[in-house]
C-alpha cells in the first residue's frame, strides 16, 4: 500500500485493464484530466506569486491570471467528485482551499495569533478594572520585624499637583511627591504617593539588585576565565544613579567584588614581559590574556573606590559644611574595602598605589577613618614576612610627618600616625629561625610510601630531596639578605621620624607615642646617637612638664639604652631612679591604669644584679609591697613577682622579712622620695600579712612564696615564666570581665538548729545507777501523792 502523500506508480499493463477510471481491485486512481487540472493549479499559484512581486516593484504583470473557476469548468462531474474526495483532501489539493504562497499562509497564522493574544489581553484588562484598587499602608512594627499592610479602595483617586493647595500639602505629612521620574513609569509622573509606597518600591528594587548581584557573583566563580564580563556589570553598579538605592547597591557590589578578588587573585604579582618575536603556546597566551583582563578590572575597581572615598571623605573641610551621614558611611565602607584588599593581597599589583592613597588618611579629622586605616596597617605589619610592603608604609609615613612638621604646618600630626609604627616586627624578627624554616622541605615522604617504591625510584627520590634542599637553601639566603636590607632601612626611617618629632615639637601631644616607640626599640638605636638622645631626654625630665606616663616612658628609654650597648657610657642614672621611685606611689587600681606594666619593666631594668646599691634596692622592694595593696589582682600579682625577683637578686633586701627590724638603723620615712635616704632597712614587709589573705588565690600563693622561699611553687608556669609586663596584659579582667583562674566559692556548711532541751547522759555505770535510783524515788513520790488524793 502506498504511503500518504506519495505518488501512485501504475505500470502499462495495469493501465490497459482500467475501465471507467477504476482498478480491478475497486480502488480509484487519478485520470489524465485530474493530473492536468493539478498542474494547471500549480501554474496559477506560481503566476500569482510572480505577478505579486512585479506589482511590488511597480511593473505590470506579464500574463493574465486564470482563476480556479476556469479550472473547474474543464473537469467533469465524476472527476470533480474525485478531486473533492478524502484522498486528495489529505494531500491538500482541494479546489475550495486557499491557493497561495507559503509566506501568505504564515502571515495568516500570525494574524490569527495576534488577534487571539489581543483578545486575552483585553479580557484580562477588563477583569483588573473590575477589581478594587490596592493601596499600601504604613508598615507595623512587631516582634518578628516590619510587616507591610495593604487596603482595598472602591475608587482610587489620583490627586494632581495643581489640585492641592499649599495648606493641604503642609497638613499631609504622610504623602510625598515622586522625587525621580526614572524610578516610576511615565503614567505615574505628577502623581502623589505615600511614604509606605516609596518604601515598598525601594524594597522591591533592593531585592532585585541583591538577586542580580548574587547571580553574577556565583556565575563568575563557577567559571572565572570565561565570565569576566560579570565583573563589568558589578563594577557598573558602583555608580548607580537610582536615588532610592544609591547608597546601598554600591556597598553590596563592593563587598561582593572584594570577596571575589580575595578568592581569585593569585598571591604573586602579575608581570608580563612582552618580547617581540617570541612565540608562545596557546595555553600560555590564554593564561596571559586572562590575567591581563583580570588585572584591568582590578584596577578599575580601585579607581571607582578612590572616587567614592575622595567624594565622600574629603581631606579638607569644604566651606565649613559636613557631609550627610549616609554619604560618610559610604566613604567609610569604600575605604574599608581598599584596606581589606591590602591586607589579603599585600604583594599583588597596585599594593604600593593603595598604600600611597591610604596613608594620608591616618591624619584625617574623622576618628573612624583613622581607626580603619590604623587597624589595617597594623595587620599588614603583623603578616608581612618579606618586609617590602612594611618598608613602603614606613617611607610614606615619613613623608607625611616631614610635610606636616614643616614651619608652616607645625603641630598638625595626630597620634595615630606615630602609634601605627609600634606594631612593626623589628624587635621580634629572628632571621636565622625564619631561614631554617624556609630551608626545611615541607612535603616529606612517609615510611609506607617509601616502602612501596622500587630501589631505583628510592634513589631518584633521594636525589630529588637533596636537589630541593639545595634550592631552598639558595632561596633562603636570598630572602634573608632582602629581609635584612628592608629591616635596616625600616629602622633608619623609624628613628628618623622619632628624632624629628623630639627636635621640632618636644611638648606636642604625640610625644607620648614617640617615647613609647623609643622605649620599645631602644636596643636597636645606634651607639652614635646615644649621647644626644640621653641629653634630650634628661632635659625633658628636668623641665617637670611631662605627664606621669611620659615621665615613665622617658625613664624606660634611658634605662633600656644603658642596659645594652650604653653600658660603656659614663652616665649616672640616679636622677632617673629617683623619678621612677616617685612615680610608683601614683599608681592606682582601675581600668584606666595602664602604666603599671611599663613601671615594672623599668624596675626590672634598674634593679638588675650589680646595677644599684643594696639600700636603693631595699627601698624599691618596700615601695612595691606598699603599692601592691592599692592595685588590682592582676597588677598586684605582677608586682609581687617583681618583688620576689628583687629579693632573689639582692640579698641585702631580705632583711625586710625580719620582724625585729634590727638590721637597719634609724626610722623608715615612707613619704620621702629619695630611695637612698629613706632608711628602708629599718622596716619590715608588714604588707605581706594582708596580702596573704587576698581574695585571689594566685596573689595569696605568691605572698606565701615570698615569705617562705623554700616552699614548693603552686603557681602555673604561665605566671612564673612570664615577665611582669606580660602578666598585667594577659590576665587583665577588664577586657574579658572574667577572673583567671575562676574564683571558687567557699564550701557552705549546712546550718544545724540546736536542740531545744539538752540532757546530760553519763557514760559510766556509777552515774547511770545513781540516775536510775533518782528517777525511781521521784516516781514513788508521785504515785503516793495520787493515792492520797483518791482516798
């Protein structure tokens, strides 16, 4: 059986047996007239198409068009019925069907679809008109947060601007005009809407931006090499102009870009040397192209952040006006993003540019800005192991201080600029230890892995380990020489800053920061500057204009210099010892007291072996015991540990433990501020009797160890192995609001109520028999008296 739509092939033998247009099997076939009519119809269709094209170009048709009726007149009734049969209907050859081109039929279909779509749109519009208008009301604040509420209106009245008077506008507080025509459609321009509607519209836009930022970020992280265009969209959001979300969308976009760059950027700096005539592999070219595109977008990100910071955080106050709070917060956020990128990638490209831009904000008038930059710089100092970025920061600070301390700008340097230098890793750096760590190979082979290798592979692995060790030694030597160079340069610049401040503004507020830095890094000062430095500090001490902390820091610097290479100098430190002895009585208990650690450090430097005479050491020990009574438990513990050290280093001070006081002569004068003439040998450490009953167990235990030197130490190693200054910092309860160790409450003994009547019951047989006889005699007397009453 032939397929539908296929031509029927008839052999010549079968054609002869056809009678009346029918096969022998009874199936109808096409006659010659039908075939001719079909061909005629096809020709008519082609002619129509050709004439239509000619008419479109303004030309006359070539031939007259025949119509379908002419074709029908050519056919008989039997043939006409055959054409209209089911077989030809399926093949789409009906005369009554539309005969035209394919484009015309497609055009008819699209017209039908358009009319159907218009029908449904009009139907939906009618339904929406019949519904009541929805009006957004003010939100309600509940425990779960803000809840939006709506209400239906019968007639939604649109109030035009011209129809509202000035009195009506002043009385209506909940209604505002639309501020920006871009935020609303053209049909809403000129309308007046409520604040709740503005909040709802802002919430919707913010949700859309959040969704878009999240999709772009997640899509980029899936395939960073092929989806760099996502970063362009995120960068464009930093400059959004929509007033309703102009201060929130840049923050969301900036924090997303920061997280993306922290994950994607390499730890090394991208450096491409484009040499002419050098052919690269395809993978290398693609890698370089991807790195270049990523670096270009990274640069654009910093440029946009710089514009935001420069716009909202100007370094100079403009015409006495202050920026709004929202703009200031956006500037803080942009600056914080730059600092975070500097912390996460201090060795990547543009790190030096970021340092040059950020450092001047250390001297900004806004305290929040100074705190952001200072915190980031201190973090960079702590994590920097090469010394390169630290050198750039210190060099830039030196330029800033030098420009501010000029003749015209004297006194404009804030303390945050100098305090940032205290976090430098100059004192704690151990180049030899770091060199050993770099020389040690990281990936070592385990015993099981080694046994699984053949003898030849073991020998090869051994040679590779030896080669790797040699390479690491070479790299470690180079790194150590670079670090040593950078540390030397950093030290020179730091002391240049300190000496410049001492020389230009000795009475400035930054003097305390300079003295703290000198006291911390005094052992690194060159011996060539010792004489001038001690002379300047001595003059400052004699003026008497220094505060207590400044005076203690000045003493700490001098004693640190004399403790090291300054021992060769012929300088009598007695005046500094007297000043330190005077400052000890000013220490007190409280959170604001931060000078105890520095004072104890000075005592440790002053009371070393063979540094001071015995009477002076005894005076310091007695004053430490007195001061311990008025300090907190963590500072009292540090003072007692220093007192124990003095008694151990100076045997003459052990006479304070004698209760008779017969070792010295005279009378002790505690109010005298001269340790050499206060006669401390004639007194005793009576303060120990009070400190042994201290509420803190460690303070009581430290007191017992002072009174009984041969006693076994029960204090933990974290107390005995640390110096007094570290004890005051580590066990400070004001930061964590907890005692270390936790205080155990005393055991509570349950109260027993005494018996109401107590009887004495002897335990001997004699007293027991006597007591029995006494009770029997009383019982007989009672019985006889009752009998007499009865009778």
